């Protein structure tokens, strides 16, 4: 074995074994330790050339699998195994052999699906997570359960606040190494080598490309074993199982009584009380309560990318959630179903509102507002309601001065800045930013009036119309009064609009001209009449169309007052 380096004739100590190194670099063992002699013979048997330049250098073998590290000072031999393909290092021989399988075929195959792995341990983990659903490891702090022991160790760091993996380019720290690796790749690697062949979307992370491709293929590989739900991402399936098949909601907010089945949702909720926004944009001063909000902001503001595309109509969006909601306009899917009646909705928040309104008795609404008598079924809803009195609007738009009491309202508002109208009527082409608006619009085609008065035969297309009917026709109550002029009304919305006649406030602005209005409906009509030419309200009798709903009502009255006949001509 030939050494090329700065060795003297003096003996060097190698882990307690003395070697004599002469000027011709011949090594003669000076100890009776036969184990070391055998190792040395194996180490030198393949005419391998080593480069040793001193006690702090590595001696690499031509096989690319082993190195002989000489520690500075004591010059103690230490074996390090290096992968010649990628530079991976290991101190144990079996670790390097396991690693080398990642560069060859994957011999360990799952007998229940087409998954394969380079290491048997990875296959074992796959079977536990994917095919058994066992979660034997439980956190003693919060009851969180996982399938694998190392996952519990990672979870425990969230309680300890431990974040041992620190970025050397900024102050980011993570509880897991893979999170740090992803952070470095996304933030400090300009390359985005993974590209979608369908739409050109590029990403720095391979798994993100895999998830993105499912938006084109419609593949949802993660399936619930208790119902027919399936998801693009495993995290979505986990959340579904907890929300739908676990009735427990062990996580409760001590401030307002909000309860949830998912711990991270409680963490996110608590930030609405503390105002903490830990996720900060590195290109502007935007910060967010949730990482998903920061990701959405980054896509909308700093990339203008819209990687998610509808294969049916070409609609593009920056958000996968917007695409999922949009697709339901094609399929008519309403996955959120009421367990007490046949109501179904495209979004869970709509179902929650339905259950509260229709299936929650007044005696179950234990929480009352001392300002106006409003009653709620839980403290969280009451807290949301009280913001109307205090004027608190914690959810603020980062693009304008809009703020609101509810997060879902902010999400809907944000769509206005993107110009997206993902919900479209296939009868007439009407488009809107909100699914509830589309549902209301569709009733102009079907004539459906699902909200029925239990005191007379009145029915309405919208619940707010029924509520107003009951107050004005059957109770006569007008609890809301203007302090300026004594005007009284049955609903808060009318009072708010009325007050603007005193203040002159016109908060609704057209983004295409200088028009402003006191009511949102006025701006909507203005936009349709002046800028888009849309006429979403259609007569089912003769095809008459208009941009103003009241015009349609007046028009349809003409049909009711005239006897129908084959020769009747509709005059508009």
C-alpha cells in the first residue's frame, strides 16, 4: 500500500497501535494485535492509493466507499465511508451499504400496492402508515398519536420549543432536518429543476411537483378506509379522518371556548387572540398567521404564477384550494352533507352555518350578547358576533385597507385583487367570486325558493329575505334605530346602509373607474352595466335578460298579469 504524504521516520500512534513508517512508505506493524493486522491487510489488498497530508486530512480509497480519517493532535484512526456517487458519508459500514441501494434498483416491494423502497426499514414504515393505520405512539402532553417512534420524537420538540436545525444564511430554525433542507432549497437555491410538462409550472422541490401533477391527472392516492373520501395529499386525509370520523374535540381555547379535533388548528386559532404572525415574507414586510397564507401571498405578489389549471375550461389560479372549489362548478359536487336533512354544500363553512341556523334550537344557544340579545351555541360564535359591537376587525387585507371580523370573508375579498371569478353559471355564463353567490344566482334559472315561512305560504330564494319577511310581516319588530333621525328597521344591514345617508360614506369603489356607492349591490350593478355587459338575471318565459334583479321582477310581473297564449308577445 502506497502513502503519498509528509510522514517522518518517527512512529505515529493509530488508535493505540504503533506503525513504523520509513521513507519508502513501507508499513510494518509493531504490535501483536492480529485483528488490526487483518484489517490492515484487507485495507491494502486492492493496490489502493491513499493521499495522507497530515493529522487533519482524510485518506480516500479508490473504491469511493471508505476513507481513513486521521484526527488532528492524537492522529487517531477513524473510518468514514463515503459514497462515490453523491458524497454521502457514514461512520458505519452497514449504513453505507444501505445508502448505496438508493442508487440501484429498489428491492423491497410492498405486496399491497406498487410502492418499493431501497431499504427494508422504509418498507416497514410504509406498511404501518399506509396499510395498518395503527398509531401506537402517543404524546403525553396533548394526546397526539403517530405510527412511528421518530415521528413522536419530532412532535415532542413542538412542546419543548426545540429547533436544533438552524439555517446558516438567516435566522430560520426548524424542528426537523428535512424542513431546514426544504427551506434552504426554496429560499436560497434559484434553480427550479422540476417542471410540469402540462403547464410549465416549476419548483425546487420534487414532492411539490408530484402533488402539482395530481391537479392535472385528478389522482387522489390517499383514500379513507371509513368512507369514499380521497385526497391529493396525506395531510388532507389525516385531517379528514380526525374531523369526520373522530367525534372528540379535545383541544379548547381558554379565551373563547373554541374547540377543535386538530392541535395545529388550535395553535392557529390562538394567534387571533395574541396577534402573533410568525410567518414573514423575505421580500416585503408581510407577515401571516399561517404558513399557507404566506405561500399564497408569495405566489400572488412576488411570482404572479398560477400553476393550477382547470382542464375543463382553462381557468388558472395560484391556489390549489381555489382550483378544487372551481372544479365543483363543473361537477356539481357538494361533498359537505348535513346529517339531519338533505342539505349539502360545496364548502364546510356553509354546512356549519346551515346546522347552526336550522338544527340548533334556541335553548341550545347558551351564550347571549349583553348588547343586543343575540344568542349563540358556543362562545366562539359569540366572540365573533361581539366584534360587530366593538368594531374589532382582526383580519386585514395586505393589498388595501379592507378588514373584517371573519377570516373566510377576508379570503373572499382577496380574490377581488386577483380578478379571479372561479364560479361560473353554465346556463348563462355568469361568473362570481363566491360559491354562495352562484347558488343564489342559479335559483333565478330554477325558480327554487327553499326558504319557507312557517306562518304563511311565503317562500324566498335567500334566507335573509325570509328573516326580513318574518320580522316585517309577523312580528312587526324593528329593534334597530338610527340615533340621528329615529329611523327604525328590522335588520342591522338596513340600519348600516341608512346611516350612510347621514355620513355620506361610500365604501364600495369600482376598480375600473371612479364610481363609488353606499351599497355593494350598487357597485355590482354598475360594473355589469358599464364595464362587463353581463346580464345574469334571465326570464324563464321569454329569455329577457337584465343586469338588475329588480328589473327582472318587474318584467316577470308582466307575465303574471297577462293571460298566457301562443300569440302573446312579451314587450320589454
